[in-house]
């Protein structure tokens, strides 16, 4: 059974007990807990175990920023797989065993992307996250660090947290991981993020630092612009080849070009859209709906993708779901001709 290293960046606050208790309750049989003393030499001593799991305090003797604390943990980790937990959040039951089990679904994956149960100060919750999409990751972050599992070969290959990014350090790190391979998917929200507490500046209420967020966002955009542009250019060229094949009536070639896009741009929404249409033409409505639904998840603001999904649902007899999607489009674009016609068709 693979060893998992859990890196906990600790400011020595009382919430550390909750975080450690949630790790102690995990049923994965081989867990190494590394508590990094980000608060400096004043961190309180810790026991040698965390429930049934080994525990080590990683102390550098100085106060550490979030990225430097994460890097200290990476240097100390010995597990085959590595993940994180900030001292003010917690894992839910089965998180570690569940997320590592997802690696069996895609043995070539070098990381796993999970979901987050985000809880606000008023107790309200919402699920955050979706399957990995490289093109979308260049635009915005959807990966919370504690819902990310990475193989240690990513670290051995040099991936580290950028000391210049103090608020959106998880986004920059996820982009580094993404340069090195595929992500498997773990669609369960077994990590609880308390959005309104902590010091990241990327949450809500007191844990939101707008200037830091903007500074880090713009820094990441600039840092990763060359890679993003290369990906978009390569993917667009292959999509155009697929469209040209469709123009010739060569759908097998179009589908092959679309799969080529997915090989370089995991879960690219435009490639998924083309493959959904190919599935529809082949008489595979369920496959078409699944592919188009994933495309919409990856790019929810794209009305044409959503309209295609609504049309597939309507053709399959699911008028209620189709109407929901057509209505959403019209809420943003009241004159959208296809959505207007589709909604009328739902009411016939």
C-alpha cells in the first residue's frame, strides 16, 4: 500500500488539534504526517503519532511564509504520494483512502484532483471543484491544495511552491504539476475548507485580501502566459483541422483530431463538444450527453456549448433539464435565437 505524506502548515493555533484529529481518523494504513512549524521557533511540541499514523514536526527555526512552509514539507516528505492540509481545515472520513484509490482509474496520472466542501462562517456549505481541465486552469484556479494529491516524482522533478506567490500558491503549484502529466479525478467532497478563517487571503470574509489576490493573479497570468499561449495555439489548430474534416464530411477524421486535442489539453471543452456531436451522429445519445455535459462543466459561460447540451437533452426527451439550460442562456443573452427556439420546443 502506497505511503501518503500529509503536509500541514501550522501557525500553532488551536485549530491544529481539529486538523490533526481529522488525519488521525483516516483509514489509509500508511500515512506520514508532517507538521511544518510555519509560526517559527515558538511552535508547541507535538506527540510522535497522530492516531495510528507517524507524526514529525518540521522546524526550520524561523517564521515561514505559506510557500516556504509548503516547500519545507516537500523536502521532508518520504511518501509515494503527497498531499496537504492547512491547520484550520479538516479531512472527512475516508478522504485519504478515497483520493489515492482514484489513481487506479488512471495509472498514468501523476496527480488527483478532488472536490471541496466549502463551509462559510454562517454554516452554509457548497461543493467546489470539477474534473481537471488544463485550458481552464490557465484562466482560473479550481483546485484547492488539500484536495490535490501528487506523486512524488513531480517533486523529484523540481516542482516547488513559488515564494513570490503568497495568496494563490495552490494555483501556481497546480500549474507546475500540470506541466508534468495527467490528473485523475476524485469526484467526492471529502475535504472541508473553512473559507472564512485562515491567512491565505483567497477565501471569504476576514480571509480575503483583495490586493494580494489581484497581485498574485496578475503575477500568475504573466508567469504562465507563454505556456498558455502555446497550448491554446496548438489546440486551436487541431480543432480547426477537425472542423475542416467535418466540412469534408469525414467525421472519423474529425473525431481523431478532437481526441488529439484531448491528448495535449485534458478535457478541452471544444474537443469534447466535437466528440459529443460525433456520438450523436453515431446514435449514442447517452455518450453524447455525457461528453457535452463535461464540456459545459469545463466552460459554463459558453452559451453555444450549453445550447448544444440542452438540444441533446431535448432530443432525449428530458424537457425539464433542457428548459433549465435554455433559460439560463436567456438570462444572460435574452435574444439568443437557438435558446428561444429551444425553450419554445420544450413547452410544446
